[in-house]
C-alpha cells in the first residue's frame, strides 16, 4: 500500500481530491472541501501530489506518450517531410486531448468515479444531543453548543454559536483535544455582533479518545470549554 493510500484511509473526505484537482466540484462543494483542506494534512498532501500530474503530462513527447499507452508500441523512424503547420497543430491538439483522457483515468477514475461515489454516499451521521459549552468568564460575549457523531475516520462535530449584539467583531477558532494533550483545530470564523454561526467539521479523534473542546480567540484566550469525558 502506498503512503497516499494509507493516508486517505484515515480521512473519509479523501475521495474528493481528484474531483477537486479536475475542477469537477460544485462551488459549494469546492468551498467546503477547501475548508476541510485547511485542517487536514492528509488531503493537502494528496492534492499536492495530484496537482503535479498535469505538469508531468505536459512534458511528455509524442513518442513517449505513445509508449506510455502501449509499451509494445514501436515508433517508426521519422522520415523527412516538409513542415506542415496545420497538421502539426492538429497532432498537438490530438495529443493534448488524449493526455486529458489519460489524466482523468489516472486521477482515481476521474469524474465518473467521483459521480459513482456520490451515488454510493453513506447515510448522514446521526448526531447526539446539543451540549452547551461552559464560559470561562461570566460576561463572555459568546455562547455555543456542540453535537457529536461517530464516523469511520474519527468524530463528526457540529457547532452552533451566538455572539452578543454589544460586542465587537472578532475571530474565534474551535480546538479539539485528544489523548496525551494532542490537539487539532477544527475551524475558525469571524463572529459578528448579534449573529449566529454554525459549523460542521470533523476530528481524527474518536469519541472514546476525545477529551475536551475549547473555543478560543485568535490570541488563544479561552472563552468556552466542554469536557467530553
């Protein structure tokens, strides 16, 4: 098993990397996946690996491309001929089209695989009850609840928060803590006065390993906490 395959087994959103590189995701799906990339090193590495494939294909000569498709293909010695600009242009376009087709096949089955996996998408996770986070200060301008749902790759997290109408806009982030003090940032957002905000995210920590959630300011000042155990 390759390193990339091993990594993708640890993230259930890993199947979207090919569709993301191909530009096959809808605007909403692309935005959601980019938010996921900000918190998932495994998918970032996979996208970086796949992004190099188009450049590799651009560097292939016509003969090399033919041998790639058919290793037994024997290239006939090139015969002298007069320059034919239109024929050369057509050949380059044909080669480019064929390279695009191979690119789709190389990237995990391309759009068809992405569509097929969408048809086979697992059922929505069942979230538990909303649990209120505790305020560090009695005058905290922000309040939030958290819901959890188990998944094969860890735990799905759904957070909803409210921000005081008298407070100034401020950026916050949600952090999950696992065993031995390990932590993972699930996301960040701008809280606006009087506004409500919801966020669906995920952590690699299973529900049995989750120890604590902290909602903090960008300067790491703790505002809200929730002890899971």
